[in-house]
C-alpha cells in the first residue's frame, strides 16, 4: 500500500512545531502503524535525516506507551484497540494519515510525537497503594472475594494508563483514568484502609497537574483501548463525596 503521512514534528516543548508530509510506499497491509513508522524512519536514516520520535514499548496492547492521535482520534478510533494494534489494512491504499501527539497541558511535548505522561504516575503515587502486613506472604486465596466484586475490580484494573481519555476530552480531563484506579482498590477488601484518603489525594493531585473536569460527554469511554466504562467515574464521585463528609 502507498500512503501519504502528515506527521507532527517538534523539537521540544518550547518549539512551535509543524506538520510535515512523508510518503510511505510499498507498505505491507499486515504491518502495524508503528511498524510502518519504523520503515519510514529507516528510510529517513538512510537519507541522513533525523528520524521521527515516537513512544512505544510492548507493542502488544499492554503498556499504553504507543499513545498517538491518528486522524484526530487517540489510537485511531478502532474500538478496543491501541495504536500498536492498529493495522495498515484498516486504511485504504492512497489514504492520507495525519499523526499527532496528545494535546493536553498536563502532557508537554518531549519531541515530535512523544509527550511526557508522568503526570499520571504522580496521580498514582498520590494514593494508588494499599497497606499490607510485612510478615509472611499470604496465600492468594486467603481473602475471599465474591465473583461479581472481583469482576468489577478487574474491569477497572484493565486501565493501562495510556492517557487516551485525556487526549479525547475537550477539557483534557483524566477522570476516567483516576476513576479506574480509585474504583479498582475501592472494590477490594485490601483497599479499604486507605479508601477515603486515596480518593481525596488522587483527585487533588489530578487537579494540581492541570487536568480538566468531566462534562459527561463520554469521549473518554469511546476511545479507551480497554473499554473502561464511565460508570467508574460515577463511583469515584460517590467515593469522593463520602470522603469529604468524613
């Protein structure tokens, strides 16, 4: 397949940045979008040009590092799919594909398509932990958890922290991410000790990082590669107001 790429190039956070056009020719339709970028970069290196910087790690839809906006949609808009899982066969021969970094004040550009998403790490550090005894490690089945509770906790724990929810939201809100992390531990017996402190600390940290507020338009749920439900935002709000009352 032959494709025209419009790719964002930016030296650093202070640089204005611009879209540059590249040709990707004879691309195997079974390649992922990241593999296509690898081919483009190989050609740039051969010509003595600087390659396009983009973030990636596992390339298996697990880590969330491959966070790109493709044709205006985080991860490209294929339901339940990360950028590294997006295949060239999802496009048509001759298409023009626009690839940009996430746009959010809390995600400053490092270079080209790479952004600093460490704000999400700091939100986790503010409260995403549990207190446990330091004696012998208990057996995995020592704490009985009802099946429906375990499934709800796992649904929220599926969040990979990619930040697509932030990139899709007009307010650059991280509410879906924070809600997933808060709800995961709030639904488990191991998370009860810090339950109230956790939600207060994580919400306050998200605010201090510059993330916006939720206006319930559900863009976050639509682009989430792990299909995290906005119902967890409702749960987080309940947790937050209960903690405030205490």
